[in-house]
């Protein structure tokens, strides 16, 4: 099972409500009581966070064991260039090889070529939907990780998405905040470790830092899907996961039926592709999704939401206030530069470190709860990324 605040697990059948896991632990009002509990837990949590931050151990990646080989990415002699420029989000195709998986040079070449063709097709799809703009694609890389496929398979906290993202960022010399890459990582397995059954297949997408326009992200896909559409159709899944990596959640958050929706962010089988053949009825975008992609100027610098074009029936948009939003990836990926949610009582910050990883919707919910339930004599201030979102 993937992190609940990410995109999809397995073949796209498991409906993963955006940020639902976080919502469970973040019932309104939990912020303050969690602080008390966190005082005891801090002794455990803080050393781990300090390690993530790097400290003096410059060579060790966030989750690497000392003495392990470093991850490397082959990007030809030129290294991981930036065809998309330093400021624009670039989609980075990655063939992701655990230490116990290998492909011949010819197989690697074929896989990288096929991935590039799929990205071009996905780019065409977004281009048709947005008309004005589409995303930029970087040169592919082959990433060799010191971890085994079994380690990724067994990873729970941090999960495989966090481990893979950390390894890719390290090899690229980037951090979560400054990265402008969406890594589309196609996971290669050793022949004796196929996914399925006891071994859930990787499949998902998310942003490193939260809502649209906050930087890079990661998409995880299985190589069997790339080569044979097993266990899920590659092209249509790629488009869906890229949507997550651009900051979109599932379309049921906007009221669509996931099984029947017209959005690329639904699970409608009528959108499914076969190889490089797109469905005759590919997914589209909802008004809310157009609106949110307009907010991702790093990915789509010249796309602009126009109500008359993107919401011709003029229906009220739902969930664009942060309710339908992916949470940032957790602290195992390194410190988050954004302030996120902060709650103050009488001028004193009472929110714990977890609050930084709230979505805007969760922050509003917590703020409203505290305003309604804290004793009247307490002055309350709620900030999100430094801006006031509520209080009294
Ligand atoms: Zn999804």
C-alpha cells in the first residue's frame, strides 16, 4: 500500500483519498494535544530529523546507511542537464535500477526509448487539453541505486516513494525545495521478484512540497507496465500520475464518480491505453483541475484559466481552497522550506512540527476548530506559509 497522501497503488483500483491518512491523525484540535505527546517523542524524532538535514555527514543521503555505495545516475557525458532551463519544471524520465536488478545495454536503450515516446505522447495529451501550453521534458537518466528491490518493496516509513525520491535528489545534487524535476521513475525488478499478490506493484505520483507550483515531484511506475501494460496500462496511468505530480488529487474530490469520471484523475477504464495507442475516449480535465494547473506556473508558465473556456457552464468550483490538495512528502525527504501551518495562542506558537506538513485545507479545518473550541480568553492566530488564514 502506498502512502495514503500519494497517488495510486497497484493497478489504480484502490481509491486513495488525498491526504486521508494525514486527516485521520489530524482531527481538528489534535494540534495542541499532539504537542504534549510530542515532547516525549521529540527525543526520538529529533536525531532522525537532524540526520535528514545532513549535518556534517555530507555524503550520506537522507536514508542511506553509512558505508553503502552511493546512488549514481547515468546521463551521458554531459551529466543531468536542464533542457527546460533552471527555473522551469522539467519531467525527467528515469530508468530506476535497484542493486539486484540489471538490464543489458540493449534492453536499457529500448526501455529508455520507449519511455521517451510515452512521455511525448503524454505531452501531446496535456497539450491538447491545455491548448495554450504543455510541460517540458528533460533528457532521460539511468539511475543505479545501492538498495535492493526487496528493500524498496518492504519500505514502509519512509515508503518507497520517499526512498526513491531521496536517492534521485541526492544523485542529481538537488534538494526537495530547490528541485525543479518531476522524476518519472520506471522501477526495474530482478526476475525472481515480480510484483503482485504479496508484493504490491509500485504506481503513484506526488509533489515533493505540496500544492501545485511548489516544485518537483516523483512518479513511480513498473517496467512491466512500460513493456507490456501489466499490471496497469502505461500511457493512461502515466498521464494520471503526472497529474498528481503537478499537484492534482483524484477527481472524486470535485464530485466525480472515480469509476465513471471524465477526468484523467479518475479511474475510468474507458481512458485506458494499449501500448502507444491512446484510448479513443481519453481522460480530460475538470474546471477545478484547469484552475489548479493555472497555479502551477513552474510547469505551465503560459497556461491561464479562463472561466468561459474551462468552465463554460459556470458551475461553482469545489475544493480549490486547499480542500482538494496533496500534502507535502514527509520530513524523511529533508527539511521543508515552506512554513506550512502555524497556530499561535496569545502570540505563542503551539503547533508542532507535523503541522508544517498540513495541506491548506487541513490548516483551515484546524484553525476553525480551535477558534470554535478554545476558551474565549485566548487570542488565536493561524498562518499558512506566513499569511494569515484565520483566528480571532
Ligand atoms: Zn491517482
